[in-house]
C-alpha cells in the first residue's frame, strides 16, 4: 500500500478533476479500512487500461454486459497494490490479447468513477465508488480477440474518437476524451 500511495503522491494531475480525485485517493489510503478490496463497499481501488494500437489510431474496447455500452478494460484491485499488474491482467482476460504491454509503468490517468447499483452474477451490488488508476497500454491490433462471456459480449478495435463517444455514460465519455487528449499531447500527461 505504501508504494501505491507514493505513486499517487508523485503523479502530476493534468486538470482539476484529477487533482481533486488524487487528493481523495490519498485520503482514502490513509483513512479507509481495506480500500484495496471490495470489503470496503463504499469505495475501493480499481485499475483500468486505455489500450491503443502501435500507431495510436484505434482503441480496444469491450461491450460491457451490465452497462450495455463500449467500455475500457479494467477491474478490482482485490487486495493487489500493484495496479499496473491488475490492469494488464484484466486487459488480457477481457480481450484475449496475449501480447500487451505498458507504454510506461507510470500512472496515465486518475478518476473516481461512480458505480450505480446493479446485479452481478445474481448478487445485488450497492452503489459505490471506484478509485480508478488508469494505465496506457499498447497491443498489435492484428492479434486475435475473444470475449469474456461473464463480463462482455464483444471486443473490438474502434477509432479513438469513436471509442470516446460514449453516449450511454456521459461521465465516461468525458474520461475517454481526456485520455485521448493526453494521447494527442493536447493536455499534459
């Protein structure tokens, strides 16, 4: 947990949203019980990936079964403080891509994501917050893809602007656009 706290403290936010979210994440590490596990039903850490092809023209997205929209890959820390390892594992599991690598080991983005109440695997899950750490990953867009039926029903490479055009979850569209702006160098990383 100490290493995660240091990485968050060293991260330079690109905007007011990231600065506010980073401050809350640092506070969560200091004050919340079990913020790396779902035992904390109010807020817990997750890791996501913005996966791009080598020429950075397309992003790899999965059709999320619960939210019925295209989404980045990612998942719960479940006690793991190495969130890059979580992001890589989830990206491989959710897309079938075997050769995937971080563009950098550094945090790419931070965001606190509200999660609406839902049913997952037959169990009710109360509304809560994901304290999300995002990593920029890259993979060859010619690799075979496969779905993870318990989480998604499609996986596809989408043009980056289309990947960010998430009309069903406006908050996520803002995040995806921010990730693309960072990729294009329009805002500092």
